[in-house]
C-alpha cells in the first residue's frame, strides 16, 4: 500500500509520536530540555497537522512529534505522508490506535496519477504485517471509489463502469450479466434506455451476483451517470463542470460490494448498476414524456435533469424482484441534500427505524458520518402528475432530497428494508486524509453496519 510498509526486524525508522494539543504539555515533560526548547522555538504545541523534528545531542533528527485532531481518529495522520521528509517512520506512544494511524496514513498517501506523475513519494509508516492486512481492504475500496470518480468522463463511460464491475467480480469469483443499448428494452429496463439513448455511448445495466444461495440476500444499487449534461433541461456551465462525478453512487455500491466479498460475509450478494450518459441529441428524453417503468409504474418526466432517479427506479425494481433481506442504494442524487447538510454529510433515508439506528450507530463508531432525513409522506403530493402515476420531480423547489427519496420509494415494497443514500462523493479542497476530488463517504460506516448485521460464523 502506498505510504505503508511492513516493519521488519532491523529496519531503521524515526519514532513518530502523535499528540493532541491537550496532551502536549504532558508529552513535553517526557522530553529532554534540549528537545523541549527546540519544540518551543519552532512553535509546536500539538496543533493538528503540525509536526516538529526533534534533534539528538549531535543535531541529527532523533524523533518526530506530530499534532492530530482526536475528533476524527481514522483521519488523524492523513496530513503527514507528504508533509514529513521522505523516509521511514515507526509509530511511538499510545495516543492513537495502530489501526487508525495506518488508515489515516494510507488515505493521506493517495494521489490520483492517471494523467500526471506524482510530484513526490509519501513518507512511509512501518507497521506490523497483521495491521497492514487488516486495513488493506478498506484502503483499496476507498481508492477504487476515488479512482473511478476522478477519471475523466472521456475515459469513464458506461462500458468502463461495467468493466470495473467485471474486474471486481473476477477477483472474487462472482458472476456478471450485462444488458446494453436496445437490449435494455427487451430486458425490461425502459427507463435506463430512455435516459441514455441520446448518447453515442450505449446505456447499460450490469448485475453482479455472489455468495451462497442459502444466505440472506443483500442487494446493492448504484447510480452510474457517467456524465450529466442535464439533458434538454441543460445545466449551466458551473453546474456541469464536475458532472464526471455523477457516477459516484455506482462507485460506492461497487466498492461496498468489494468489501462484502473481501470480508466473506455470509450473504448472497446482488449488485445492480444502471449506467448512462445524460446527453443532448435529436432523440433525447423530453420534458413531458411519459415512461412505463420496469415496475409498471408510469412516470411523467417533469425535468430531464432529474435523470438519476429515473435510472435507479428500474434498477431498484430489478433488485426487489429477488425479495432481498436488505436493499441499499447510493446516488449523487440532489443538490438539495448538499444545501441541507453540506458536502461532508451523506443524507440517509430509511423505511425501518431499527435499520437506520443500526447504521447510525456504526457511523458514529467509525467516525464516518451520515445524517438521517425523513421519508415525509405528505410531500408525495409534490410528485403528483395529471397524466401518469407520478412525476420524477414537481413544481415546488422545497424538500428536493426528500421528494427524490419518496419518488424512489414508489419502487420499493414496504416489506423490503431499504436504505437510500444521497451522497456528494467529492472533496472541494484538500484536507488531511481527503485529497481534493472524488471520495468515499459512508463506505466504512456501511461496511461496519453490514458486518454487525451479518456476522461471520
């Protein structure tokens, strides 16, 4: 893993001592007078992201102290792989668990290098092999989310999303089925076809299955809009600029599926990803068109820029046909969720309180936050159509994230426990452990939640 290496006997490394601002005074008392004066002269007092190289009697660096924020332990050391001088470091002290130190360091070491060479190599943190093996699946899954989202839309179309699913399937012996182009109509995915037909890159649906048929069925669905122009309801230039990330839901669903298989959870896994470009052409979906969806529910298209929920409805209908024990969908669905909660808090909707509570507990434990919003049923009135069973949006601009979730709920029977995640999947600026660009949000929380719901024997 980038930035991490096995700590072999005899390998030289500088001791690295994480410390909080509150604990610095006590830590300083354990240092010699020379090192205390050096830290004071350099203004180090345990500030998050700051570090100080402490000299020995000959002036050579003897150890490093670094400040971290205890509010988010898994990202605590994320600032340091590229701030510290290149070389090997070994964790010293017990202010931070070895697992959290490893995870933060690895996530901070990530750089997307497809289109340019990295400017520097990260410093290496030496850790026991058992710790590396423990964090490796999470680090790999987060990196996959980041890589998929960061890839330009020219190189990440529906075919490439499906190839990524097949790559993961091949590693774990999972099976895949795929439908594309006009074949979607024959296979019963009319809404996916309607949204994606205007693009020269054919719309697709890919399905991954894995696991013992005797185990409970876990269904995952991810929105895979590879680029979203808004369709005929065209986005502004600013609104379109980062729409390569509109397949972030698919990236999350795929990476969670990868973690489920890597953990060998006792489930029968079903992953369904509808993937399209929302493009503009002569045969593009029009406002006012009415689509008969896979579930038989008719939908009037009020706005072609609400395409994510359209492709999801066919995928959800496909998933519930197998009567899953649990259904989870991920989607970069609404700007309204970002207005309400900002970029860091994925909005979660649930049709079961016990399921939502278990997820929220896992999110708190993992320091990987989510925030529950209500499926407020009176707002269904905002989706009423005069010509079809429902609209994909409504005239009101109120409660956009809720009405989007309510639209999706049309396609999920009340007998199926369901979680819908409206995720931003992006960092607008560099932060410790979270470089600018695509990111996994709530992935660790969901993995922990699933491990608790489906414990291994």
